[in-house]
């Protein structure tokens, strides 16, 4: 049971104000017309309509770390290895893999009879080219394959040779976000700085059409060759059991709720927590509560400005009341968990290191640290978006807490694609918020490694060295000891602040069968009946 803080009533007043801004809906009629007061459009017999809160900047997965790109893209593209239900690597496009005795070489043998959506047979050159592109462009790939070579052998083997043994390479290859997906060599060769020109993979669905800010249309790939093993996490048997998936862009949360209840959409995510009871009581719906879905992170611009100084970052950390922020996001203690660890409690990685630095709620210490950092009243720019309810509300709550310790805040609201663009420009912001998924190992945490050059631009040689030490440790017990040191340094140096674990709320019509959340929302093996 979460204890209500002293400022609980003030928090509740702010939550009510937020709901009046249109962050939720009170519609209760499960057969009501759609968001435009018209009857829901007639639906084809075997299609799935998914309402997403934002549109991806791209579905070239190597080029973007956004969750929404993954939600669409992993239906199209597949990696050599993927994750089972225990987050362990298992074969996908690889039939098998073998690790050499010294741990420096992995040989992947490809499955036979796999074709791309354009009819071309999967070959070793496609895999080599894809992995080299992953190494070049993906932050995860840059570090996982640093100083590695990738070569083909015979007609069915790909060999990765490492400079040092790696205890994390397989889970990094299997991690889906900015993942090591395989595309045809000629598609990669024709790619530009903006990304590939064609979305062609080997997955159970193929790309058909993208109407910007409206929908992305995928179609069943009739020549898909599923594995024979039972479905297992992201692996095993994957089948397209609907002929079409439409991923609709529906930024307004009230519209997603209304469209779901009217039957215009079959599935909707990022639903307001305020609507939980309403959705749960609708006999036509099945609610999905994911515990945890992500953790909420506050990211500092460490390249320039006030937060290039550790004392200023420590001041913000000292000031924050995490319980008030998480209650402000959810309005319900059942939808969050206060926890300081960068890896979830459900994982063997979970650590108590740095716990004393979490949720300090010490405004006097914050003011002293601000003074030590030389803060002179200059505006601090927070960039945010209403497209993700938790991002907007968390930024509002932090704005309020910073102003209480004397920080002047410049608050800028953008749509999600614009915010993603702006966060790549160090001159445009000081703080932004985002969510971080279930990582399979700590080295995947984008903002920790300077070589990733991820927005925030953390650059600490000590942290880089610790990440490398973990990467090259083979035994988990040794890796865990290194992670304790990584997490301690994180809470001392504060490249970011973890606010708390956030559970997710989604829902689907009750005729949608076979849906299972894992890492996010895959729609293979899902039927509409």
C-alpha cells in the first residue's frame, strides 16, 4: 500500500485540473458512435485496427529508438535471435548458433527456405550487410560489435569475431528496440541518411501503405515460414492470423477511448488511468494492465547549460518528491511503483545500489546545491508533449517542484515527432522526459554510454569503462558486481533521474483473441472472432 504524502490533496487538485484539460474522457456508452459522432466505419471481417497515441518518425528500426516504431516494425522485420519469455536469446532467422570456447566467435547457421517480402530468398550477404549497418547506426550495435568483424561462410553461415569475449552480445542482438533486424542487401545499399526507402523484411506481415498522421497498413505475408515450436516470448511459432493490420495515429486520449468503445478500433494503448474503471466495466472490452511497462526518466542536457554541472543535476534530484510525481501521472497507486533500480524488481539484475539517493524530498539541500552550481535565475527549458499522457503530466509535476526551489522554468509543448527532433539539438532544451523499456542487460541503457551519443550526451570515461567491463564479463555473478558499481555511479553523477516504474493500461474488444503482452504489443498469433 502506498502511503499518501503530505501534499496529497494538492496533488489531487492538480490531477483534477489535468483531467479538465482533456487528458481523459467520461464516455460510458459501449455502443456509442465514433469520435466524429458518426457510426463506426464498416470493418473488414479479418482485419485488426490498432489505435496508437503517436506516429513513428520512421519504421526503419535501426534509425530510431522510439517505442512506437517498434510497435509497428517488429511485425515486418526479424533478427537472427530473439527473446523467450524469460528474456533469454533463442533462434529466430538463425537455425542455430555456436559460441567458440574462448567466447570470441559466434557462428550463426541460417534457416532454410526463408524469403523476404519481395520474394528474394534470405542469404548470408543480407545478414552480413544488415549486421554491419546495425553496428554503424544503432547505439546498441555500435557498442556490441565494436572492433568486431562480420563475415559469411559457405551459403548458410555468418560469423561474428570479437576482439574480447562478450557476455551480452546475444541478448543485445535479440533486444528489439533499435534491433539487429535483417533486410535485403539491396535495400540497405539504396538507403539514404534518412533511412531505407523500402520497408522489406521477413516477418509475418508486410508493409503496404503509410498515410502520414492517419495510419500504417500491414498485410499478411502469405509466404511466411513460421517456426514449429510453441510461441515463446517473442519467439517460437508466429503466425499472421488476420489479413490486415491498420495502425491508426490517434493522439487524443479521449478519442482513443471513444473509438475503442464504439468498435471503431479493436485495440488501443496509452489509455488514461482515469478511465480504468469505465473501461473495466464495459462488457465489450478486455482491459490489459502491464506491471511494469516502463520506467519514467528525466533526461538532462549535459552538453551545455546549467545541467552540464553535476551539482545542478544533484539539486534537481534532491528536490523531487517521486511519490507526488507518480501520483500526478496516474492518480492511482495501483499503476506505479517507487523503485530506484535501473533494472526491474522482476529481473535478477535488480540492485539496491544508490537507493539512499532516491526520492530525497529535500528542498533545502536542493537550494544549496543550486547555489553551489552557480545558478543565477536563468530559465530552464523543459520540452514536453501531450501525445504521451505520462510525459506531459510528469513534466508538469517536475515544473511545479522546481519552481518551488526557485528555478525559473520555460515550458514548451510539442507534438511527439517535433519533440523527438528538438531533443537532438543541444541548444533547444535543458530537460525532457521519456519512458525506458525492459532492458535485457544494463549496457542497453541508451543514456549511459557516451559512444551512443544519445540526447543528453553523457560523457563519463569511468562509466564507459564499467560498461565495457560488464560487457566482457561472462559469468552473471561477475556482471552483477559490475552493475552494482554502474548503478552507484549513476546515482552520484545523475546523467538522468529515474522517477518510478509505470504500469501500462491498454484495452481491446472482447472478440480479439490470443493477445499476449511481452516487451510491448505483438499482434502475430492474434485473431478477431
